[in-house]
């Protein structure tokens, strides 16, 4: 038999053997995911975040809306609250008994999250796997670090970043120069000018509802208003806003909340100038 034929037969036997092993090899052991909690996030009613060296942050659910209760009072951003509550749906491949907590830096945790009557303490991050150890109940679980990263240093990081809440629906937005209002079911611009479609006016109003600030902070001291805006809401209420800075950031004060909302300077074109056909609008 030639050397080439022998090599071909050997190759055929090797491939056949590999196929047979694939067929008869025992199945892999299933990966068991350990749950950290059985509480659905939708049933949570109170959140407390404690970090050494910082004031405790407390949030309460009020009529399906989360609010920051301490150390400030503010409507919470729904997306940020979802990130905090995500620990309730976390899964871990491993579960270790809650002993020898020093090795996980959990004997005296620097960060603790309480959701109703459940407590989650966050320890060190494993330098090899990148997972963070979380102590809850009688177990220590290595989980993705995003759960700990979702817990803020500052309560204002959880505050709503839009000027208006979801329940505040504008019926009129007026500056000292123009007003966009709903009349007889249609949006109008006063004073008039170039013909602007009602759809474009409606989208401009949506900019006021949807544009999110870069950050929100308590108003520090009194700053003179460069411009004033009044927003009338469906139902008869109204909200007063003041433009206190245009550059390098646009800063709008909401007077009833005593907060300053910080936007990129380009947002002034969307929020403060009269609607125009070629004006860029906010995206959802």
C-alpha cells in the first residue's frame, strides 16, 4: 500500500472516530442558574441605597410613579429605577455559603441595597472573571458588575431628566416672543408667519416633553432669568420655567421643583426658538 493511501485511510478512521465520539459522548451537565430573589420588580415599593461616606438614598413608589424621598424630593427617572431593580432578576452560575465573608469584602460592605425587606450587599469584583460578589439571604453570588454600577453616588442621578413628567401634557407653551397652543383641537403658532404645518407644531411640543437633560441639580442661589416660559397643562395647571444660562450649556430652572436642568447648547434651538420647517427636532 502506498504511503498516500495509508494516510487517506488513517484520516478516514480519525474522522469516523471523532464522529462516533460526538454521537456517544455523555451530554454536558446543565448549567444551574441560582436566583437572587423571587420578588418581581413590579411589586417593589421601597428602595434604599446605602454607601459609606454618602447620604442614604431612599425611593418610594407612589401610584405607579417612583419618587426620590431622601436626601432630596424629586420624581424619579423610570429607566434609572429599572436599572436599580434589575438585581431582582439577576442569575448566578455559582452560589457560595455566607461564611468567610472577608474574602469577598462582604464582612463590612461599603455598598448595600435594600428593596422592601430584602437586602443586597456588594463586595469585591473578581479580577479574573470580572464578576462582583453579592451577599443576599444566606448566600454569596458572583454576578455581572452592572448591578452594582447601577447604584448612584448622588440621588440626583435618579431624578427625572425631562422638564415635564409623563402625566404633564402641555396645552400651551408661551415665551415672551411667541406661543404654541392647542385651539379647537389643532396646534397654532402666534404670532403667525411662514406657514407651519400642525404636525410640525405638534412635534415641536413633543420636543418639550421628550428632550432629556444631561443632568439635573438643585438650584443653587438665585440667578437672573434671561427668558421666561410658561407651560399650561391639560387640566388647567401651569408651570413656570426660566432660562438662566444659554452658553456653554443651556440651563432651565423649573421653579416649582427648585431644580436646574442642564442641556447641550444646541437644545436652545429646539426649545427656545419658534418652530420652523427646517428646525431640528428632538428624537424619542
